[in-house]
C-alpha cells in the first residue's frame, strides 16, 4: 500500500453484529483502511481441545472485506482459554515469588509449557491454513500476520527450569565452564549436576526483588533465556504460518524500550517491526523519538508500523489524562517522521466491560462521530489519505549512532553496587535528549553494529564488553570517529564478571584513563562538573568516578568533595591510519545542561549542528526516498514557532509551495511536512 | 430498658476469679448496666470436637446476675479453637495471595468451610439452648444475642471456589448469561464449564492488588459473594439460636463504613443494628456522624447500639493518642444524638497480654477508679442513669437523603481508569460534610429506597445504575425533588459493563447533559470551578468531565486547561406532574468550599438551612419521640460557643429550664440536650 | 600475638593460583599478618555427600604458611552446597511468608534441619581434624576457629515447628503454664496439645509483617527459640572442633546490634567475641562506639576482634559511598580504642563476580598497590606494626553502665500500642550519644549484670522486667547508685504480660511514680519538656507518660497539651543503708538537647564529667593495661581540634613526648594515642 496505513485494533466479537455496520460507516468516515483483528479470540476459535470454530472470524473478515478494508490478522495466542488452564494446569505461569497461577488475565502462558507450545502453534497453523489460502473470501484482505500480542513477562516453573538447563548446556557445554562463568567459587555455589540449577527468583537467589540477586551471572542468563523462550514461541507460530502462507509478512507488536526482551535478538525473525506507543506522560517527546529510532534500528533502518497508540487516554495508569487537542495528530506524525509506515490505534471501538472499558477508543460507548476525539482521528485519516504516494518506504540517514544494549541494561540494573539509582533507560534518554534537542538524526544500533558509517558513536552505560567490541571501538576511533561513553562502562564481561584489570577494562586504552574508585552518593547529594577553567558548571550526581587520566586530556573537573579539581570528563585523541579520532569519557551523571554543553562541543567539532539545532520545542526530522526529502517539523511546544525554510519545496499538508528562506509559522502542536528534492 | 444502656465488652476469663469481685464494685461505681460477654471463648466452651463445657460461662453469668447486670451474650464464633485448625486444616482461610493459613489470630475461619459452618451453628445452638431457657439462672439477664464479632475478611479457598460457582449458577442460570455479564469475549475468557471459574485473586485476575483486576465483573461478583458467604454464617447461627430463643433480639457488631460487607444486604437479617466506632483520628466528627446515620439507615431509621468504642485509646494504630478530656463523653452523646440507644465500650477491663494489652479500658491494669479515664466513664454513667425515661427509642426526621451504595463503592474503586485516586468513602464524606456543617438532618439510604419523602437526594459517585433506579430518580425529580450527583455516576450496569450510550447513561436524561470525555490528572494538578460569572471560584482536582449541556443550565465552568469556560457544574430543571424539580451534576472533585457553596444554594432553594447552619464547631442534631424533641448541641471545637435557644424547654443534663431566645454557652467539648415539645 | 592483628577475609579460590603470589607480595607491602580463609568453600570441600576434598584449602594454607601469615580458619558452613539442597530439600528454609526456599544465596540452611546439623558438624569436625593436628603443615598458623559466618535469619519450617514445641516443653513444662504465659484465654487460643502450636508468621499470628503479631508472647518465644536454634548450630560445630582442637579459641563473627540474635545468650559459648562493622552511613560515630562497647560487654569487658570492615565502600546499599581519606584509619582506631585487638577487612582481594564484585577490597580488580585505598591500608598496617607490644589486651574501666536487653528490644517493637514509632536501637543510641559526647566511658551490660561497681546505670526502654531485676535495681539505688530509665520501662513480665499493678510495675517503687496514661502522637507532633522552672525547654515526641509523682520530685514538666505543667521527668531520691541514691524517669522521647541537659546534671552530680566532655567532634577513650593508660583521641570532625594533654606521656603514633598541659592539634580525621602511666 503506497499510503500510511490507518486504523487499529478491532474486536467486534465483544458486541452484537448489528453494531458492526455502524462501525463500518464510522471507519469510512474516518478514512480507516487497516484493521487488526483476532487478537484475543482463542476461546472462541477453539472451544475445547479438539474443536476449532472460525464462524465468527469468518463473519468479521467478510464484513471487513465487503467494506474494502485490509486486515492485520492476529493469531490470538496471547491469552489461553480457561479450559486449557483446567485441563493442563502447567500451562499457566509460576511467578517470581514461586507461585503457580491459575486461569486469569492475559500473557498467562508458560513459554515452555508443552501444551502451550503445541496448541499455540496449531492455532496459528489452522488460521494460516484458513485465511492464508486463496479460496477463502477473506484471504485477499489479509496484509500481515500479527503473532501473539505484546510478548512479555517471565515464568519460573519446572518446565522453564528444565528448559533453562538445556539452554545452559548449549551455552556452556560443561558445568566447569558454567561454574567459571558464574564465579560459583563465591558463596559455595559450585554445581556438580545440571539439575542442581534452579531459576533465580525470590525462592532462590533473589533476596530483595527481581533486581537484587546474589549471583548476577545466573540472573543475567535467565533474563537472556526468558527472552529466548518467548522468542521460540514466536518462531513456533511463524513456522506454522509459513506452512500455508509463504509470503505475507509476519510481525508481533513490540513494546518499545521493554527491558525483559532483547529485541535485537528478536528482530531478525520478524519480517517487519511494529510497536505500541504508550508514553508514561505528556512530556515524553524525546523518549518517544528515541523509541521510534530504536524500533527503526532493530531492522537496520527499515520502516516499521505504529501498531498501537491510544486515540486519547489510557486506562491502566493511576490517572489517565486525555490527549490534549492536536496531540494525537502530532504524535502520529512524529512516528511517521521517525520511520512509521502505519498509524494504528488501540482500540477502534471501546470495550464494553473489563479492564479496558475506560481505555480510549476511536468510537466510544456512545458510538458518536461528533466527539472531539473522533473528529481529530477523522481529520488525520483524511490527511493521510491525501498523502498517498508520499513518504511510505522512505528512509532515515544519520551520522550519529546511539548504542543500545540489553545486556548492559540488565547488568547495570541488577548490580550490587555502586548505585541502584542508576537507570539505564533514563540515562539513555538523557544522552539522546541532548541529540534530540539539537535535531540531529540518530540511528539506534546494537553493540554488534558496523560503526564505520558514523561520525559519532554515543554509548552511555556500555557496561558489558563482549566479543570484539572493544577492538571495534578502537578501530572506529582510529579511523577518525568520535566515541562518547559514560560512567559504569567497560566494567564486566558477558557473564558479568569484572575484568582482571583497571576499569574501564578493555575500553581503558581507547579512553586513555584509569579509574581507581567510584564514589556513589544519595541522589540529592549534588556535586558539579566545571568546564572551560571555571567558565561553566553543571550539576552531577549518583556516581563519581575518580579518574587517573593517562593519555586523555581533562575536559571537566569535579567542583567539590575530596576529589574536587580532579578529572570528571576526559577526551582522548587517537591518531590512527584513518585519521584523528577522539574518545570521550563522562565519569558522572551530568545534568541536561552539562550533556548539552558536551554535545554542542562534540557535534560542533564534527559540523553536525544544523539550522534547527536548539529551536525550542520544535522537532525536525527528515525521511528520504530516492531524491525526495520529507522534512517533518513538529511543534511540541505551547507557543507558535517561527521556522525558516532551508530549501524550496512544498508544504505537503497544505499543498502550498515554499521558498528557501521563507519564514513559516508553526502553531502549537502543529505539523509541517516540507517535501523537497535533494539533487 | 428505658435508659441508654451503658457498659461494654467484658472478658473475665482472662484473669483470676478474685478480680471479678473488684470488677463488680467498679461497674457499680461507674453505673454500668450492660455487659457483652463470651465473645472469644470458643476454645474454653468446646475443648475438643465432642465436648462442651459451660462452667466458666455459667460462673460469669451468675456473677453478673448477682450484681444485677444485663448481658449481651455472644456466640464466640469469631475465632475457632486451635484443635479445629489441626483436625480440619480446611477451616482456615486462603488469602488473596493464595496462601493457606494455619492457626492464628481471629476472624480466621473460611466462611464456606463445612467444619466451620457445622461447628459454629452447633455452638450457637448449645449456647442458646443453655442460656435461652427459662430454667437457667442466667437466662433472665440476657437481653440480646451477639453473633460472632466484626464479621470481615475474605477467603479464596477451594470451598469458596465451589460455593462461588453455586452462587453464580443461582445468579446467572447459564454460562452464556455469565459470559455476557462478564464480557468474556474480551481477552479470550469464555467459560465453557462452571468449574473453569476460579476466585479472582493474585493468582488469577489480579495483577496489582485487590483493587486491580483484569475483569471487574468477576471481582465485583466475588465481592458480593464473599459478603453473602459471611452473611450465611450469620444466618446459620441465628437460625440455630432461634430453635431455643424465639424472641430475644439477635445482632452482630458492624464496623461502620466497612467496604467488604454490603450491610444493606445484611440488615434485614438483624433484629437491630450495632456497630463499633473506631475513627482513624481525632478530627473525624463528620465521618462519625455519617457512619451513625448509615447505621441508623440500615434498618430504616430504627435506633441502634454503639456496641464498641474505646474509653481512651486504641492499640492497633501506628500511634494511639488518648482521647482528650471530654471527648469520650462528647462522642458518646454524638452516637446517641444520631440514634444510639446504647453506649458500650471495648473493653471493660484491660487485657492482660497479647495484642489488646495496650488497648484502652474502663479498668486498666492497675484496677484503679481514681484515674481520669475511669472518672469520665463514671461521670457519663451517672448522667445516663439520670436520663432514664428519656431519649430511648426516639427517631430522626430528615428531608435530605444521602444514597450509599456498596456496589458503586466497589465498582468505582476496582475500575481501571479514569483515576485510581477517587475514593468512594472520602467523596461521600466530603458531600456529607457540607450537609453536616449546615446542621441539616440526613438519612443515609440504599439505592432501592423510597425517595418520595425527601426534598433533596444526594448521590455522589452513583456509578452503578441497576434495576429501575434511573426511572425512580426521574420520578423523584419530576415529583419536585432535587437530585444531586457527581462525576463517575451513571457509568455502568450491575455487571460493571458500560452502557451502549453516552455517559452518564440512564441518568443522562434527568441530568440534561452528555459527557464525551473525562480527563483525569494527578492529585496535585488543580483546576478550579468558577461560579456566578466569576464571582467565586473553588479548587477541583482528580477528574474533569467534559460536558455537553443539553437541557441543563451551566452553573459553574472550568477555569483553566483546554476546556476552560466549559460546563463543570450543571442544573437541569424538570417540570413534571408533581411540580418542578431539578437535577444537579458536579463534573469534578470540588473542594470543601465549592461543595459548601453548592449546598448553600441547593438547601437554601429548598428552605432547609436553619439557625444552626454553619455555627462553627457545633453540631446540632434532633431526635423525636412522640411530641418530644431532644436537641443535642455538641461543641467539637476548642472554644466556647454561644447558641441561642429556639424554643422553650429543659436543658436535660443540668435539669435547668431554657427559654426561647436565651443565649446558652457551650464550653469546648461540652454537650447540651434541650428537651422541648413539638406541639 | 602482642600486636593488633591486621588483615582480613581472603578467598583465593575465586581466582587462579598465579594471582596468589601477587597477593602475598601485596600483603607484605601492607603489613598484613592475619587472614580469614575458608569462609564459603563447602561445595569445594565436600563435592558430594560422601566425599571430602581439602586439596585447595591445603594449598591456600601452605601458601600462607610459606608467607609467614597466621590464619583465622573458618568452617564454611554458612552456605550449603547445591547438591545438598537437591538431595535434602528440607535443608533450605521456609520464610516468614511460609515459602519453602530452594537453593540459592547464603545463610540458607534451616537451623533445625537434621541434614544441616549433621553435615555442618561433620565438616567442622573434619576441618578440625585436618588442620588442628600438629602434623599438618598448616596447623601451626591457625590461631582461631571461625565457625560459620554472620549467623542470622529465621526459619519457619516443620522441623522448626517441632523443635519449637520441644523448646516450649522445656520452658513451660505443661500446656497450662504455656496457656497462662501466652494469655491464650484471649481470642480463644487455648492449646490442648503441643502439636497445635505453630510458628508465628504471616500464615498464623502475623497480620502485618514480622513485628505485628496477635500474640506477643508466642512471637517473643519464637524470637528466643530462633536465636537458640542458631546458637545450637554454633555449639554443634564447636563441640566437633573441640574433639580435635582442644585449645585454639573459637569464635563466630557477630553483627553488632543485630536484633534477631540475643548475643548475651551466645557470648558464654564463644571464646572471644568478633564482629563485622558496616555502619549505615558516614555519621555513625556514636552508634559504632556503642556497638563496640556492646561487643566488649558481651564477655564482661574482654577485648574482641573487629572481624570485618570494608576498606572503602560496601556494595549492598542503594548507594555506596567510598570512605573519605583518613576515615578507614580513624574508624579502625576507634575499634581499637573501644577494645578491639584485631583490625580485619572484608575483603582482601575483590571478588571477581556475583554480589560482592563491587564491594570494597584492599586489592581491587586491577591488583594495584598505588591506589588511595591500598596506600591508606598499608599506612595503617605500618602503624600497627610499630605499635607492637602496646595496647593488646588492655581493658576499659567505666563508672557508667548502659543496660542492653534483647528481650526488651523485641517486646517494645512487637507491641501493639502505644506507638510503633519507638525504636529500641535509636533510643539506646540517643541515650548513649549523650554519654559519648561527654566522653564518659560506658560499659554495656545485660539485665543480669552485677551493677554494684557502677555509679550510674542507664536503662532506657527497660520494657521487660524479669527475675529479680527490680529488686537489684532497688538495691543499686539504695546502695547509692543513680538509675536512669525511660518511658515504656517496667511494662511487662518475661512473657510480655502486663503486671496487675500501676505502671511502671515493679519499677514504680524505686522511681516513686505512677503512670495512669501514655499518650502517643504522630512523630511530627512535638511537645516540649521545660526544666528549671522554664529556664530551658527541649522538644519531645512519640510517647508522653501522664505521671503521678509519688515520692519523686518533678524535674521537668510538659509544655503543652492537656497535660501541660504535669511531670515529664522525675527524680526519686532513695536513702538506703549504702547511701543516698536516686532514680530518674524520663516519660517522653526527649531530643538530643534534652538528654544532654539531663546527663550534664546526672554526670555532674556524680563528678563524672571530664576535660574532654563536650569537645566537639573529638572522641576520647582510654584503655588500660597494668599501670599504663592509652588515651585515644579521635577527631571525627571536619576541622582541626585543639586538645590539652592532661598528663605527661608519649604520643605513640609519632613517638613524641607530651607534657601535661601541652596543647595538641588534631587534624580532621586524625588520631592521637597518648600513653601515660597511671601510678
């Protein structure tokens, strides 16, 4: 489809069929073209172990086909039926506290339960068989497979324990390798038989919650294993689908920066990435931008689908604000600007009862089309329809990469010491925000990415160094690149063991420093970093590396405490065959101003600042297709912004021509898309 | 007994019999006439499965009979014996987390345990047989049966699961009706067999505590079922008592606004209501007044017993202040003013050991009669004795009704969205307080009450609309009444399903409004409502309905946010056959000033304000018996109050005549009872 | 050894043997002489139920012997091997929530598990057999046995339940005595068979955490039983060791003020006391001093070992500051000043992986000797070596005793009412701090101690009065002593039952007061106590006894509330045969200023104030050996202090002579040791 898809999750099985016709009319009114259906219908599709019944789904698809809609068809496996939990009690999960659950909620299946694996694959197979074939009337409208839904959570049952041991055998080969990796000489933990290994939870290694473990190595491996277990569920279903549907793309909806699943390990198995955007508050522009970039980065820059967002409010929070006027449209275009080729909502019609009854919907309980929310949705639908032929498939080009690493995320947050107040996500957002506010395009990449094409690589909290990462960073800098990293980087190997060398371990050489101590204070205990010989100072807190600069120059020093005047931020210039690169180290949790100062210098040195850098409240993002550039200007602020066009082009939403140098006014929450030629 | 009963819980089995004689002397000194005994003596009464032993209880009753006291005789079934927990492990409860408890504490029996049901009924039967018969020397002094004690808590065991299924069959008849009621099409929850239903707790539907459920319908039904299960325990015992004691009234002590039990469903089964008053702090006058009115309302206005209050301090709080001088007397008269015909304490003599050892008592460990607390108790006893022939049986007449609805309480607080910060109890107290501060008599009524006799019906958070409620509200307003309701009213049916219509659902017509959105913000994010074209403004928070006034007039508008200037408070005038009524809607959580402004207008329009409306710190409440009115003036404040008598009469506590127009001075914490003739 | 031992925990089994040689060189450089080894090596020593393997330990000891070190040899029983948890699932603990744990963490063995008791004693036996014999090359270097490690925690399994019943039979003899002690007439708790008793936890008596119990008597006994169970584990091992090692001293490392274990019951079984000092923050000087005094007091004043402290930072806190320059040395000397004859660290080399990877170490991952921390350690090592022949074995002489009572600690903190905000530990620290800031030597003693030798006995929160304690207090005061006690003293007997008399029960006579009420308010609700007729006032909070002074004089009165002007602090002068003593009562939680005022008077009356009383930031402590006095002056402050020498002597660390009257300057964090002759 050569337009941005528009629509969302549609669960008509919750209300009488006479309502469906009203829905079709309202879809038409809102220019909706794509519906995700069959997300939670397992109990209807399979009323018992031996019976499958597709009658309702047939009717839904027939109705949608008749209305000319396309469908993202889900497999319904994210919540098993009640009969299954009764017949196979081991299909439910055992939680972190060791409690076997019974039937309830959703995302409730043990990923290693034989029953779940068998039944979920079989259901996916039968759905694919029925709707992936040409002779089903609905087949033609299915444009993508949506496996399961928001995979997540963790199980600690005996099936998982057994599967964990198999996973460990594959990873380590021998118990001696496992004992070495987990440093089991500590606290008398040597394992002499695989069966002695138990999942790390509140009944075994964890004395203070999921992040407080006696053995980081065990917990880190269980996090990897759990991510892999759920991934295997996805692969089970995808394989079953492929038996009957060889070509249609298969996805599952991710949840952005979701700690339990290492999406970089998942992404190769998806045909395209899709995700659900539910930011925690109304001030999350940078966070959402980072997450879009991460989702785009999962498959090396390919466009993704925004599979879910709420038209207005959520229901699961302690309080659920409505999206202010214009915000839904603004955020939708932000997704498109960062690489989305679909803008879909949860939910099309508001649930009648249960926990999503108050969740926002395109069509609320009253069924009206004259509400503010419906009007905004219909307005966006109309705009996207008018954009047909544009944008879809366009790519992003960035000279800056941000390294995102689930292993480091896990390792930093399960570490005992130096500080439990360090948040991987908040730190990554803080660094990203400094780039975002300068309107510099960013690719989010895994540790294994090829860094060669970038000018600047930013890798905060690069805690775990595994494989040839350190060597590749060195080669990048020697090749002329700029590398920026932070406190708590270079601390542990893939098993969370310290390196038998000075911190920051394998990164020490490229950074030209040595760290003897890392002080950690209460969040409210502030120090400051002084730059430029005292000209500027910025607050810092949480952790404070006591640095011994070797070859590195001291860029910023601590202002107070017994280490006042010693190095806090350093820069090591490395002259290699490929040019002169540099490697920056930030030894403390610098505030936003400090990171801004830093990136003004780093990006300035590289000539990466641009006309929109620092324009308050306005986000500027570009997508490229062939020789066409689409510049999205998004005014997140509460005041109008004055923006000067840099090139001739067309303002796409208004279809008006724009001249280079022309002043454009962007109302609060408004969006401008400037299409121009790049050659 | 034609006097206010005075006494309390007496557990002499905890100390040697030689202390009992000291107790009798102290009771005499304090004018005590009524003792509640045998509340927690099951283990003594039944030392094993086959043996009953009433020797100690015989002696206690003989002692009391000899001292001329009357007795409220309890059945001792609120804590089972240790032997029972060992012999019948299923007699203990399974908690919300799915954990089977073992012997300990009290209120520890599964209400659906066959053993508990059998043994508790049998114990009640034997007690009634022994002490309900004329030939037992103690029989003559028993004036009421006190079944169990403070029924409460919840069980989630297999017995309860089985009983829940039976309860559901009776409620729904068929699984298809149940699936429809619970909207099980959502999240693949369709039940194909009754046995698939499991109690909703942390192991099934609840992911975040007792109020966070995936399926509100299931949880709501389990709340009803649990209340009914405990009620059935009460009925078990009452039936057994009735085999031998056909006439003596039977009660159990309620706990005021206690969320787990729907006392309106319980009250028909009690012969009179009694309750235990333990306010959370020293500023709870309005809350206590509301609760007394609720207790009186449970049986349509009939007097109740104050079964327990502490003479001074509690022991179960994090800190336990003593009641300041005069406060125990003041609060005792507040209970009487609102309908109590008994003023009883927990506890008469302080427990020797265990968790109530530090709980206040009339007689403390030292056994003294010269302490402040004992002197205040004895002073009150003397006063109540002097009031013999007065007050007892007198009734309250109110033109204002407050609707109290357990179903709405549950439904509002288990809802996902819009806000978990809305407290049913706090909201009801806020509305009641506005009436209380204007010294307007209030009846607290259930949703099924006949509204015809009232001028004003106030129903905040009337979330659940079931049966013919909406029609009766319409009829009330059409008949000339004033109806006041609030945000989140009219939202769901009896199964917590949204109505397929605009909010506020079936109430929309009488209110003359439509709600398209409900914004919900953090508690500290304040908006304001502006009345009288800007003359006055009051803060509001939590939820903000975005109203479309239809036939309603706009009384107050929001001050800020994108809905500034739109309707926040509306009034719909309805002209019916019975006159011109009006229906008010308050779309946000208005502060105390705002509610005061509102009720000054509503009550003023109705001519319901009176001479005592707004007298700071002074509560004025009237009870009527035949043509006699007892006006209680209670000074809760810290300064003396000047009150003008409205009628001729007698100041009962001082036995002095009072003339209409006379200025009376009421010292801080002091009480005046003015008896006058009403015709 | 006639020097302060120096070294610490060394776990070389965690890294390759080639590192060991580097360690030996670094030990030499740091003047380390004593290593604690084999603390957590059970899995290595016993790879299965039938095999023991001492090869690694042999090599470690050989290496240390060759390097001329001495060894504190641990028994490795604080963490059982994984194979044991698999073969004997009942070796793991059942926690407070009733959950059976599986293998993980440490301190993970049920103390009453038959398997654990058998295997742990056998391991200790074999270690003693091997290394306690003269023909083992390592034997000569073992100077002490270190049983287990930091005994702690609680188990609630069936083995413990059975052992508890045995313990109860021994304590009470009969069920009737037990029922009487536990006041089981309350809440129908009468036990008719021993097997009906279950451990008090979340599944039985505890409704709100470990400190909220329905039956204080049961919980108090379980606390005693649990302490005794772990003590029996210690005795098991010590007895096994004694089979082969009749003479070497046996210890286990205590944890200071550790609530779960009554160290006064433990101490007689240890040959010397040792403990681990991990203060919660950097402002804990008084707390550490109190704890050192407590540890010294456990064995009647005999020197102890500081078995563990971190060289710099911990890892288990939410944030882990490094020790500031000089602080490690300062705190080490503080330990010595209060009676330590050893200064040992955890850990000598930093752990490679798992939860203590980031815990401070003498040798960090980089293995350097040029870090700040290593240099400070080596500097201290050099000083201690230079002090050889001094200090070791010296004793402390105090005229003031502080009573420390685990029974009162437990009873106060598990009490329902009057206040859960009263902390035994914080209150003891507050009273101790008043003495500490006046630089008055304090012995910390149990309730059973002989008080005769003291001038002043301070006993805050002496809640439990058992045995002849009250009589001994009376005799002490009648003998001329000064006794100081506080609110909530004298409240319960050994079973936590109230005395059938006025509070403060058996202490009432010596105190000359009676308490009718105890008010308890929120922590932020302040009152004040006014002394000297209004000349001074100090804040007070939490609890407020309403006192009736009998023979006592009123020293301080409440400033406000309805008891303003009534007694808050009293003093009862008692003239006995031995002179005129006095007994002080402090009826409320007085602030630091108020306690300071009080002790200025109490100590001043006794002539116990000295030249160093009140010197800000400087702690002055003396140890005596024969006729030599070692005066330690410790500057905890951030500014230099000026101290005047009182006697001629030698400044030991600088080896310079000092004259009486000489002004000495003490830099921040610096230490002075003045050796002088006392005759």
